């Protein structure tokens, strides 16, 4: 399917059909030890959709605030730090409530 590899994981919460999931998303979920959020995409760095080695994968997010006002951008930056920052940054901004 468009070059993406699927694997059979029938008990996966996001499995489709009879239990198939995208392998690249599954690899990233195993690495992060959590399910991916709907706004997270897994990008293949080298463009090869069948190359699902962890070192070839990275998370891209599609979340962004509506508008480009400075306060919106600052709030979104804090939200990003709460999600993906260092442990210290995640703790500092853990209560930031911005819709992705």
C-alpha cells in the first residue's frame, strides 16, 4: 500500500481491517513506549517507506494553533516543550493547555 509495510497486530487499538498496523508507526510506538497521538506522523528520513529502522524514523507533528498571533505562538511553544522537551522542560510546562 503505497510502499508502506504493514504488520499483523490484532490487539493494537489502531489496527485496521483484520488487525493490520503500519510498521513504521508501530516501531516508533515501541520506541516511545506509548501510542502515537493523532497529530503525530512518523517520517522516513531517507524517503524509503519500507525502511523502518528506528534510525531512519522521526516524529513530525501537524499540530499548530489557529492564527499567528505572538501569544498563540508562545503558548504553542510551551505546549511543544511540555510534550517533547527535556525532562525539566516537560515538568515546567506540564500543565499548559493548548489544543494541537
